[in-house]
């Protein structure tokens, strides 16, 4: 495991909400991050589709990891926008984010969220966001 992967895994595993929702850091590299989620009943809304908040969480976290790694450290989302393309019906979701541009303190990233269904993998949402580098104060 590389230093980048170890750093990302440490941060990912320290997020209580991430553990609660059941997400997994599938892949991380110098400018990208993939986050997966096995869909359970509590992830769905009243029509049986995966709740939009779950898709939004995946986009936000994948964007931030892709941007944070590209910026070389800890990061936060400054803003992001999500477009829901089609309902997510499948049993597994994959958020694939990549950095499309970066400066010293911020990165712009894009993310696609795919839903694996019986008929194949389908694009269900796309997002774009600005990620900022942060310095965590010492205790």
C-alpha cells in the first residue's frame, strides 16, 4: 500500500458517518478516488430507489478524496453540485471521482455515480465540486 493509499484509508476509516452508512474506499490514486456502497434497505426511499442523500454523500466524499489527494493533504468540500440522471435501483453503487484542475489550495473535481443493476451498470448521477486544502490545528 502506498503512502497516499494509507493516508486516505486512515482518514476514510476515521469518519463515523462513513462507517455507519457502510461505504468502502475502493481505490485512490494521485488524482482520483472510487468509493463503493452495498445498498441495504435503509439506503432506500419510499419508492424503492436509493435515497438522493446517499448519492449526495457518495459524490461529496469521492470528490473530497480525489481533490484532497491531488492537493497532497487533508481537505474539505467548499461547494458541489449534483445532477440526478436516473433513479438508482441496484444493489451496489460506485462513485468515481477525478481531479480535473488544481492550484495550490483548491482543486476542481468531477464524479460519476454508477448503479449496478440486473441490466448492467447505469449512470445515475454526476457531480462537480471545489475542494480546498486545510491545515488541521495541533491539539
